[in-house]
C-alpha cells in the first residue's frame, strides 16, 4: 500500500480505536466499495479485522482502489448492481455509498445515477430490514441543499434546500433527496436504524488524477493542471465557495456516525467548515505546487451552487467531530501522493 495512505489509515485507526471491539469480526456490506470513499471504508474495516463485502459494478469505481485487499480471507469483492443485489450472508452493518458523484459522469449516465440513489437505496433498505442490521449508513450529499442563501451559511441540517428538479444536476441532487425520504420512511415505519451523512467536498489520495475522469473534482483537477504547467480552469469568476474536508477527517466522522449508539434517524453534516473561494483555491494550489500555471476562466455551469459551507454544530455535539487537517496540510499531502502515484 502507498505510504501516504498507510500514514492516513494509521491516523484514522488511532482516532477510532474505541470502536475496535464493535467492528472486529462483524460483517459490513459497503456499496460503492471500490470508489474513492468506499475504498477507504474497506481499508479502515480491514484494519479492525472486520469481514467486508465490497459491492461495486465499477461504473465509477475502480478495482485498483481495492486490489491490495483482494485475496484476503476477510474481504470479498462482488461486481454487481446495487439495485438488484441479494445475499444469503449475515450482515451486521450496511454502508450505502453507491452512486456517481461527479457532474460529468452523472450527466453521462443520468438514469443509472437516479437508479442507484432511488432503486438502489430501496433495495439496500429492504436488505437491511431482512438482515436486521445494527446500523444503516446512507451517504447523502451537501448537494441536497441546492443553492443556499447567504443567511443560511454555514448551512444547518434543518435547511430544506432550494434544488432544481428539472436540470443538469437534478439526477444526482434529487436522487439523493428521494433516497433520504426512503430512509426516513423505513425509519418511521419499520424502526430501521438508519443514519444519514450529508457529505461536503472531500479530497485525498485515490481521487482520480485525470482531470476529465469520474473523480476529476476541482481539487485534484487543479493539482493535475498546476503540476503539468497547464492553465488552471476556473468556472465563473471564481467567487463561488466550497469547504474542503481531508479524507482522514471525513472517515473519522462517518465511522462515528455509523457506530455511536442512539443516533438512529439522525441526519448530520460531515465536512470542514472553512470556506474558500474557488479562485483562492486555485492560487493556493499553484503556489504549493511551485507552478507557473495561470488561471483561465470559463462560463459557470447551470445550477452550479454559489456557496457551500456546513454547520458542524450537530456533528460536534453528537459525534465529538472536529476536523483537524487544515487545507494547506491536506493539499500538501495530496500533492505528494499525486507526484508519486498520479499515473
């Protein structure tokens, strides 16, 4: 395994050591397990000797992300569709992450994106009910908030959102909103132990380095452009904001939400609450990469959110979650990983 990933796994594992006995020997189904976040889930579970069923049809995930786990007795890779997957195995926990989360990919596969969120979530909830799981974690998204007004920044979980249901992002945004409604319904009708994480922008090793590919999100795209001396492409005037959470913080928050008792039915933001404009991010990456790249500006895509910043009051109170990795530290770690493994 790559050195930086090993170091980050050690940080995550040390922060979650109180859950060691809860995880060890239990069976976890991770849908989307070969994706960016899903593969980190599999790695952390492996550190604690869990049994892992990694479900991924590889539309957006990559088997390369979990190849180091293949052949281990406690790890099973299943190449199947989350909408139709069945198993006779006992399950203790379900972590439902399967989706296509980047605009180029979900706009290329809009029906499959909707199906993963809607039909896939329904199928996983039925499976969770059948298996009587201890907890069901659904990874939702900050995108369900849509275009957030300034007076709701930082955005709390009780903001209902302002989302276009008929537009270029609707297959992802509305799919996640329907999935949350399914989770609510199964919690209320069947008392299913669901927990929902609204994830804000996350970055770290295993983000796909190819700027045009499925994981070509803004941080890794800027890094790729800066390291190769290309123009750093900013959409709009660059004044739109995002809040970026490094992978170690994100995984610690997600595991706490999954495993802390008495959180059934809760929806909690997981992210970093330091807001930065996209133009400032571009300048910082160019500087850290010692690059001669210049910024270029292109039209802002339709329905692109103007601001993103989570309120973390609920996660601090219920999860004792405090992001520890500042943006410069995280970017330096990702830059190092990209230089070593960005092929």
